[in-house]
C-alpha cells in the first residue's frame, strides 16, 4: 500500500505525457485538456479547444491544422460553451463514449453509442471525421460513433447528408448563430425523405429553398451541378439509408460547403497565395430560388419580366394580387380536369415541383408512367425519375404543383395534365371528330378536292425550299482552290431556322455563350434534350461569311477526340449557322487565367490538356485527309468537355493544303496577338510551324497560368516567352510553376513541358519541331536540344493595345482575333 501514491503519481504523469504528444488517436487511458491537441495522420485537421471569432468562450472542436486562419469545421459543445476551460478534459470511457468534463467532474457534452465497446479508441481521420471504433477495425461502417453523423454548419467532402432508414437518424447541417457563436442558428440544410427525397434549406420552420428531386445526374433544381475537375457527387437511396455527398478529386485542396447565417449555401476553397478562403460559389442566389415564389401552379423564369407566370392552362387565382406583383396566391386551372378525356402537355428545362406528396416507381418507363397517371384522376403530372440513357423510372404528382421554375441549362421534362380543350386545336379537333363521324362522312367529298390541292401545294413548297437550301449550300460554300481532288458532297445534317430559334430560346441573351469575329455563339437545347452550341453568322460581317464557308469545308470531314465535333449547319436566306457539340466546362482560358478557377486544374489535368492539344494538332497537320493549319490556336479556342478533355475549336481562319504543300503566303494576316508567329506577322508566311509556335505559347501559358500578351514583371520588359527563356537560361525555369499546382506537379513533366514549349516558340520556323516530334518529346524521356531565343522576345516587339506599369504586376488584357492586318 505504501507504493500506491507513487504508482498513482506515475500513472498521472504518463497520462499527461501521452496527451501532450502529437497523435491522431486516444484510448481510454488518455485525455485531451486545454492546450493539448490531436492531429490527423496527414496533418490536415486538428482537435482541441478554441474560441471562435471575438468570443472568449471555449469550445471543443476540429479545425484545419496547416492554414493561417483558424477555421472550425465541427464543434462538440456548441450549445454548452465553457467560460473557463482550465481543468476541463475530454476522455473516452470504457464503454466507448466521449465525455467532456469540467474541473468538478460535471458532464458538459458527450457522444452516444448504441452498442458498448470492448476495446474502444477515438481517432481523428484525415477527412476531418472524429471516429470512435474498436481498436484495429478501420471499417467506417463498423464505427461506434462519428462526428460526420453530427455535422454543424460545414458540409465536408465524403460527409453524408441524409437519413439512416434503420435507426431514423438524420444527418443535416445547421448554421451558426453568428461568427462568434457556434450554437444552432435558424438555417437548416436537410434532405427530407417524404415522397421522393430532396434537399430543403429551412429558415426556422419555413422552407427557404428546395433542390428538387435527384434525377440520376443531379438534383433537378441544381443544373450547375455538372461533372467538373473539382469533385464528384452522388446520391444513394436504398433500404438502409438515403444520402447525398461529394468527393474531392484532388485531396490536396481544402474545400468546404457552409450553411451561412443568411441562408446561403456557400462554397469556399483555400488559396495559399493569399492565405485566405476564396468564395467559389453560392447556391440559391437568384430570385427564382425562393421557395414557391410564384405560388401553386406558377412557373418562375429569371429571363422573364416579371419572373412569375402561370403554367399553360392556368390563370392567376387573384388577378389584383398578381397585378401588384404578389404571386403567392398562385394559379388555378382555366378548365377543370374531367379525368377521362385528359391529356398531357410537355414542359422542358424544368425544376421539378415539390415531391412531398409524390409517388415513384424505379422500374417503369415513361409510357407506363403516363398510363398510371391517367388511371388516377388525382394525378396532375408525371416525369422520368432518371434522365440518363433516354430516361427511366416514374415520378407522379398529386394536387397542386409547387415551386417550379425554368432553367436554360436543364435536361428535365415534366408532363402536366390538361383538359383536352386546353391542348392544341389539332388534338381537340381529333377528339371532337370521334363523336361526329357521320358529319365528317357527309362533307368528306366536298373537302377531298381541297385537301388534295393543299397536299400538292405543300409538297411543291417543300420541294422548292429544299432546292433553295441546296443552292444556298452549293453557292455559299463554293469550291476551294486548295483542293486537288474534286470536293465530295457534304454529309452534314441541316437544321431549319425555326428549330434553332426554339433551341436557343429565340437567341436570348441568357443563352449567349460568347462572341467573336464570326458572330454570336448560343447554347441550344433540342426538343429531345440534346445540347449544342450554335454559332450564328453576323449578317453584316463579310469576313464572318468567309469564315463560315471556310469552317464548314475544313471541319466537316475532321473526326478526332481532341477536335470539337460539328453536328450540322443551318442555311436559310441570310441566316447561316454552325451547330457544334456543347462542351459544358467552357474554354481553357476560363480556368487557367482566373485566380480562383485555376485552383481547380492541378498538374495532372494540365499535363493531360497539353498532350490532348498536341494530339489534336498532330491529327490536323499529319493524319487527316488534308493538311489543316488552324492559324488561331489560343486558350479561348480550346474547349473542355465533361471530363476536362481538350477539344480544339473555331476553324474559321483555318487553311487546308493537299499533297506535299506545307506553307502559303497572304497579304492579310489573321490570328491573335500573343500567339502569332514572327514570320506570319511580319511576312504573311504561314505553315504548320505557325501552329507549332502558337502551341508553344499555349504550353507556357498552361504551365505558368499567365497570358503571354500583357505579361508584366517588375524586373524587366520581357513577355512570358522571354521571361520563360531567361529563367531557362539561368536554370530557374521551375519558377514558372504557380502555387496553384505546387502540391500536385511532377517536376520532370513540368520542366519537360517548359522545355518543349520553348522549342516550339523559337524565332525561326526551321528550328521548331513538327507536331509528331512534339508528341514524342512530351511523352518520352530522352534528352532535348537546347532552345534558341524565342520569337517576339520582348513585350514591345509587336504593337499592342495595352500598357503595363512596372509598379503593377497584374494586367488585364482581352484576347481578340485579328482578321486583317497588312503584312510588313
């Protein structure tokens, strides 16, 4: 017994030593007290005591360990703050329960478990998840408790938002009351399982925003949630659980989604360069996101003024309220449904109505879904549950349709039940005709002659219109003197103008994707849901007409995974349009020259893009039927698909060569400052080596994240090419690597890319490699020749439209295509 006090003292000393050591795990003999922390294995997250904002209260929480701004992602005792944390400890009981005790031993906070543990430990994972588990069992499904199932205001990568259907536990976010007070605020972000599940943002007990149901690709009210280079997302709905979560593709990035006090759901990404959180995006930002803004059976469209209208077949319930722009009373049917004679009207591009009282079946097809709805007089609408692969599953609505809106970018259709008299005249006439067969027989003889004449007239009109289209195509496109063989007939689908007007919402500004020397580019969606990019020729642009002719002839036979695909054209009267595949991730310059978006392109993705562009150019120069020189390769003419594969676009300035032709001369130089080769800008001489020069510029821009044109440096007047060459000469070319890829780059790949880029921008075209050599050099490991001085070494070598201040190292320069510049 006389040794017991000494044994107790040694045991206590051992506890203090263990708890002060950096570790990611504690067991039942260890504890965390004020000043102690546990750190995840990768050093990303840290657990300990902290005070948020200006508060003096102390909380047990988890925050990012490696950044300069303490940012909590989880708080244990958010409702029970500590005025004084001295003597407070966090420990793990033998049953596997985490307890937070004050100096008197009173319980401040505790976790809970349903099954007692045998040998429990608590571990802080590198995902930010604090887990209680049996020692040695790393299967999260077997964990006894985890903080991810009790989130605060932060939605972390791989965290679930949803419900455990076995235990009934809901996993949802709640905002903080203020930046200084992490207790529960009045904003809740929760997935509700009633009807078909969807996410609600609640303000107290009032719905503020609704996501719409999951449609196999995304929630129907979130068309911006598309495949991207940052994260993937998924939805699970089975007998055990319902949840939504996202997964970061690049774990080196710090990304969080926060339920803010004002009800916005905001995305933040950490920027090392500025040592701050950058607001990357905010959900539910426009007026149409307000829940049920237009009332029952109303439809909201942000492109309309006012934004609210009634669904087709409905009228305002209280007109004077609508006149005062109070739409909350909603709409009612013009003509009541009669059940037996009803039909459906299709509404495209919709956010599906509230699903609280809906019914679903995952195995039905659309026709079975329609039939099921028709059999139930209370059914008011139906749609596919899953829009992938042509659509599958069935979702039915009963009663009023609440919180619908129209999106420009959405593939979702819904079919709304209508009285027969509300449908088009043809359908109504058909229904009436069934009850008037005798009268139709009596007048059929009199009408037959008129119908026959009408049919002949229609056939004649269609034939004449087709002939006119053929004349427009053959006369408009003409023949190219560069072709040595007879030009084959174009195998290109023709779209009529009305179809294009419908697809682009009558060429609305909301559908506009961009513009150039050719004219305007719009996003279009056909009635079958296919998306496309529509390039509409400017009627008063002569150069644009030449570009149009050229682009059709150049690209119609080109097929390569790294070239944008031409789907068809529209030629009617003065209207001329090219229809391309729609690429959702916009152009390369959208990412690499933007401080925030450049963080989304890590080095493996940039290297993949460089190699993809090289393969596309190699095809144009060597592997296609005719040698094609693009003449305007630049970052804005490289588009990115869903998987960030690069596709070279805009062949309006391209030129074709046959046989052994490799170069030509022109008195009109076309291209973009910063990408034009010296021999082309000065002498009007262009060849495949002109494209190689542009490719080299593009490589250096992709690696560095800087534009060549407008590049400013405080120590010299060199442009990006000259700066890169100087660094190369001094053995410091790794300094081109931006911080945005600092944690993901492969040094040998980066240095090799810079070296190849400098070889491509050498002043003399004879010194530049061809694209077959470029592809081999990028993929190989052999020694490379030293590059010579680049063309346009200095910023002032070619007259430019901007000036830079040495005191200001950041410049904003617009990139535009030159369509006429006299050679010097």
